[in-house]
């Protein structure tokens, strides 16, 4: 019996052991990142409830023996932990998602980094993951629609001139100009701490953008930060084996929209009507109209200028290569980029090469050093169009008479149509011919940006850093205008000048030395950070120009080859900036936060005691979610109130405006002849000082549901005082430039919000959505006198900067009797020539006559609202991304409305709906030769019918990608292979004028001579080895 029991017990144990052994299986797979698709080395894979586990190797692979019904726990620093049931599977690949609570902690700020949850200033961030594989030609475009507070207009897609125009929280000064942005309103751009431009960096080199929007965050940069700061951080090496990255795409570009102008027959009919409307005989006979309508006579142009002048599939090629890696002593990132950008407009294009090397060295426990070297070489070209560039080609494609063929029947370039008289055709060269054969402008630019730093850690809490850098740019611009042999059908002659060549050599150097000391110490729940620093900058600009003419052959390309009128000129400018700055950060339990900044700047551009100024700021924060009474609200991860105040300076006023300019070549009439002499040509004001921008900001940052939902909001008031202007001076002072004066004050007031949500559905589907909106009101709050520019732009106290100023159009006269009814409508500017079909100019003051006293504000060119929306999704190997961007509330002047039959210009098809006795239900006036009051002229005055709303919503970017399975590509030594297709500016919703793009940087005479914006479709690949 005992033996039987022992044998039974043995058999039971044996059976149980076999059953357990039979349920244990070997599971293997790969762990990858959800964004890049690259393997995650060192990730932990543990059987839940046991100590049985493994770590992934360098390629993200793991193998582990577990029970068939086990649950595996996958985790890695910076990623959300994931649990997966085995359920008998032997192959389990896992995608880990970045943990916003961990990775979204650190943000680059001035001279350092901070936890995002501890920020007390207004800072917007765009990361490399946000950018994706967007095929952009300028790095700044990556922020389009992604950051609240940024007002960005692409403006142009011309190769080499396609950097977007953008401002942070409105126009910072009246000196911004009526046609967009200049340096007085542009934000400061720093690339790894070195001042530069968006053209100095390849987009694939960028790790992140940090946009410092208020004084509390930007005051550490003092005088250069009045318009905000954009900090660009580039990618750096990491402690790992070498990783090779290749990004490549091929794209095709076309115009987002194309102007439509009258064809020759429509034009001839309209001109005949314009002549007969003012009592003159028709210009084109019935016989000519028949020939023009038939469109087969070789003496007439029978094509479409935009079909010939715009490429339908202009190629855009981009290749990027980088190697990153390192160990505990040396880390490196080396990259190179190439871009070949053929323009949409014929005879335009650019190539660019980029290079970057970031080296970080740990010399010892107390010493670190680094060397960054970046460079670029670009070569851009465009037509020399009678001394102008590409935009003049577009202008003439819109406005030139449509009759001149490209060539005469004998093969010579046509000077007008030989079928028509000069009055009928104006004897002009076809714009396509002039663009192709009239010459070329070429800009070659070389930039080199070295940056060397040393760090010393005397104690672990203190870092002393010495940072030296330079930004050196050398460019050579060549402007070649060819002498053309042309024919009017009878006589062969020359045209387009004598054959000229102009060479311009420009050198710019910005050198900088910075010394900082950063101390960080924690005391219990308190954390204190102190920063002190010294900075010195020196800028020098050199310009040299040589000109000659009399080039009989196009292949002659040296200045000495001309036999005409050689000349040479040159100048140089330099200034310097000396600064001391400091910052204090204190936080208690990550709950109560305080920051104070101060900067003491001195600029050589000002004189005497006005050279130096102090710019302070302070801000506070309270993270309510850290309070004990919030412990029961577990879904609230962050609920932080922010408030800040600060002052910033602006010294972008040109070169030494406090010193009078003397022209040493100013002859005087003396004794009946000209005698050599000198004269002051620019008056000076030695008492001018800095513009000061004072910003007050109140904000809220909140995160909910394990950081899946994020909300940020800010309300700001940004006031600029002591605004520098050049008010009008009395004519008795002579032909001199007015001096700068601290003359006015402006205000930008608004709010901005950003909302984002990201989550995961199931094991493989990830998604994220975000939305941002910015509202900004701009006005002049102090101005001792009003200023009118171009007879249509006014700056007046209480009104927005650069408001449109002109006459209000209230309708169209329907009868001649109504047009001459001065009792009802006042005496119109056209007087007795006003007829049925003409605009009714409003007599706003009711004095019975329409004149300059009736001018009113008729438009605001400043952006009032801008917004963006993005959606990101991924499922297994597939990913999808799209970005929408829009503007609501921006007025521009449509310069194309300025062309009608009053002058020798073609007309937009808008005029096909012009008023006639048979077509009275229209808002388009009649055409009338010589009558100028139905147009918005180049020199004004502006009229309200030409001021149009440039609001729009645009799909800025869409991208679909697929990453090949790791078990397939790993056999070839590839860590990641992702193919993608993408589109830029895919479609636009707008009420803007047909044929013209609302996203144009110009506000005055808009789109009359603007290079087209590009719609781009591309196919590309991302590789990591």
C-alpha cells in the first residue's frame, strides 16, 4: 500500500511537471519606436509577476522563455509601459509610444534648458517628430500652423528667395514697411546659440524649435529680442554605435493658382469699347478683329503666356546624409545635404549644399569642450528682365499687350506685332522672349558658421562656459542684361540696352563671445538656478560694386570686356554690442515658481549716455495640481497658472542715425559751372535712444488623463514706446533725409490657445490631434503726427499700423444723369467725364465735393487671426500626418485691379464682367480710355473696391508613409526603411480673387508682381543603418 501511494505520488508529480513544461514556450520579437520606427536597444521585457526577463539587443531583438498564458511587460525610459498577453504566440513585435510625461519635460530656453512644467514664460515648441518628412525648402516653413502666436506668410516660392515672412505676436514697430517685414520687426533667430537665418540650416538637422514669445522668456537676449526669439537646436551625437541616416525625396511643383488675363480677341474688344466709351473711334477694325479671333496669323502671339511661362512639374530634389554616434568621451553628428530646386517660373532655379559637424568631447570630469561647424553654399538664378528680376516677368505676363509673338517669321525676336500699329500694340517684346534671352541674374552665396565652446565644472553644481562663434557670409551677385537684336517686321535693330554687366561682392561677418556661469542647487524641495553672463558681438558689412556696358556678345562675362562706361563703388559698415545679463530661477516642490531676468545692453549705434539701457523681466507660476487638496483629482496632471512682465529693446534703426551723413561728391553751381563739394544728405538726431517693448503675459498650462490632453492659453499686452520714426520735414531744409526721432507708441493685444490630445486604441493604432488659434489687435496708441505713404497707407493714432487710406466706393452709376447728380453724390473726381458704369466715390463729409478730405480708413493689412490644425495617426507600419493652416482677417490691395483700358496694359478676366448697358448687375466698372477713377493706381489714392479680404484655410501638408517590417529589412543591415508620399499646399478654401494666392507677403499692390506659391507633391524614403 505504501509503495502504491509513493508510485502514485511520483506519477502525479511527473505528470504535473510534464504539463508545466509543455505550457512553456519561447517568445521572440523586436521592440521599436512608434515615431521613427527604429529599434529600441536596452528595452526591458519581463514576464509579469516574476523575475523572468530579458533586455533587447542593439537591434531591438529579444528572446524569452515564458509560460503560454503569460503576460509580457515591455518598458523603456521615455516610453509608456505596455502589457501584452502571450496567448500561445511565439512571435510578438511591440511598438512603444513616447511618454509625454517623460519626454515632454525639457525645453530649450535662453542659455539653457528647463522642465516644461516649470516654465513661467510663453514658449512654443516644434520637434523633429512634429515636422515629419515635410519637403520644405526653408526651415522656417516647418513652424507653419504648428505654433500659436506666430503669424507666418510664405509669400513666394522663388528658389533662393523663399523664406517665409513671419512675426511673433504682431508687428513690433511702425518701421516694418508697407510691403511686409524688414529687420525692424523680425524675430531673433539663434541656431545652437549662434545668430543666423532660416537659410543657414538644413531642415533635417533640426532637433527642435523653441519660440520665446513674451518678455519673461526672451528678456535674457535684451535688445535683439523685442520681436521674439526662435531658438533652433540641432541634432547631436549620442553614446551608441554609429548610425547612418539617409533622407531623400523627389518632388514636382506647380503654381497653387494661375492668373487669367484676356486673350487677344477679348482684349481688342475691350479696348475698342474703352475708346468708344469716351467718344473716340474704335482702335481695331472689324477685319483686324476677325484675324485676331481666328488666331492663326504668325504675326500674332497665339499662345498662353502662363502656359509657356509657368512650369507644370518643376522638379525639386533633396538628399540628406548624416552619421551620429559616440561613446562616453566623444559624441558626434556629421551631416551633408543637397537640394536642387527648379523654379515654377521659367529661367529660375537654385541649388544648395549644406554641411554640419557637431562634436562634443568630455575631457575629464571637470572639463568639456565642443566644436560645431556649419556651412552652406547656394547658387540661385533668375531672368534679368530689363534690369529687373523674376517678379517683373510675372507682372508683365499679367499686364503686357497680348499680341507680340516671341519671334518674327524670319526668326528674329519680335518687337511687337508687325500686323499692328504701335498704338495698337505698343511695340513691346513678348515677356517670354525677354525672360529667356534678356539676360540673367545670379547670386552665389557661401556661409560658414564655426562655434567653439569650453565648459569647466569646478563643483558639480556650477558650470562655467566660454562660447565663441562667427557667422561669415560671402556672396557674389552678377547682373547681366543682354543687348537684343529685334525686329518690328520691317526694321532690324537692337533693344534692351547696350549690354550691361554688374558685379557685386558682399561680405558679412558677425563674431560673438559669450561667457556664462550657471549654478544649480537643490535644497530639500527647493531648487535654485542662477545664471550670469557677458556677451560681446561685432558686425561688419563690406560692399564692392563694379559696372560696365557695351557688351556685344553674351558670352563675355568679365568687367573689362565691356567698352562702355566702367564704374566702381563700395562701402563698409560695422557696429558692436556689449551686454551683461543674469537670471534667477527658484522653484519649491515644482509647485511655486519664480524667474527674474535682467540684461544691460550697450550699442555703438547710439551716442553718449543713450548707448546703454537696462531690460528687466520677472515671471511667476503656480502649479495647482501639486497642491495636497488636488490629490483626489488624479486625472489632472498639470494645472499651472503663469504671469510675467518684462521689457525688451530694439536697436534695428540702421547705421548710426545719430550721426549726419555727408556726401563727398556733391557738386555746387558756382560761377556758372559746377564745382566739386560736399553736403549733408541725411540729418541726424544725437538724442535718439532705444525703442522699448513692454510685455505683460498671463497664461495657463494644463494636462489631463495621464498627459493625453494638453491645454495652453495666454493673454498678452505688448506695448512699444519711444518708437523710432522719420517724420516729414519742411521742404526748405532741402533734399535731405529726415532724422530719426523717438516719436510714437504702438500696442499689440491678444490671446492664443493650443489644445492637443493623443492616445492609443488597441495595441497598434496611435493618434494625436492638435489645434491652435491666435487673435491679435494692433494699433498706434501715440503718434504726434500722422504719416501717409504711397498716397494710400496711413499711420494715425488710434488706428492699426499701415492702415489702407483712401476713398470708399459705394456703387456704380447706372445712368449719365445719375453720374452728374452732384446734389446727391457730390462732385465726383472725374467731373464732367463721369458716366454711367463708373464708380460712385462717397462724399463722406457731405460737403458736396469728393476730394482728399473724404478719405477714410478702408482696410487693415495686419493679420487679426491665424490658426492651425494637425492630425497624426499610425497603425503598425503605416503612418499619416496632415497640417491645416489659415488666416482670418487680413486686408490686401489687389494691384491687378489697377489695370484697365485707360492705359497700355492688358486686363484680368475680372473685366469680362464689366459694366455695359446690357450688363448692369455687376460690381466691375466700365472700361474707358484715359479715365483713371475706376482703378487703384500705383500712386493712389486707394479705393475700397480694390481692398480685398485675404482670409483662407489651406491644407499645408499631408503625408502618408509605410515602414517595412523589421524582420524583413534587418536581413540587409537596415534598421528602418520608410517610404512616403506627401503634398504641400494641396488645396485652399478662400474667397480671394480667382487666379491669385491669398498667402502673399505683399499688402500693397498685392500679387501684381508676386512669384507664384508652389503646390508640391513628392515621393521619398527615410533610411537608417
